[in-house]
């Protein structure tokens, strides 16, 4: 237990931020799993835009690093394009 008021406040703030960060990361992971599911390509296209948005927001708020967001977006786009091209053939 903290002995100072400022330490108590810091502990409260850390708990709030950890909960918020956990929620954002879980949301991103859930959306990424939807991208790898057997859903139709039209639905995946909508999910892809949503994932992009969430990744950008998370990077802007500092939940994840901006290069991590960029890398994940790139990998998702590559996966999506590969699936899109394989369905056309």
C-alpha cells in the first residue's frame, strides 16, 4: 500500500489506464481474428477498415507503438489481398 497521497493517486490512474489499454488491445485482436475467419470477402473488407481505424487510434493514444500499428496493418493488407486474389481465380 502506498504511503503518500500522490502514490495512491498514481496507483488509481495506472489501474484505469491498464483497463483501457487492455480493452483496446483485446478489441484489436478480436478484429484481427475476424479477418482470419471464413467470412465472405465483402465482410472482411469492412472489418479491415475497422481494424485500420482501431490500430491508428491505439497508436495515436500510445497504447501501441506507431510502427507496431503500421506493421500489423501491412500484414493484414497482405493477407487480405492474397485471399481476395485467390477467390477471383
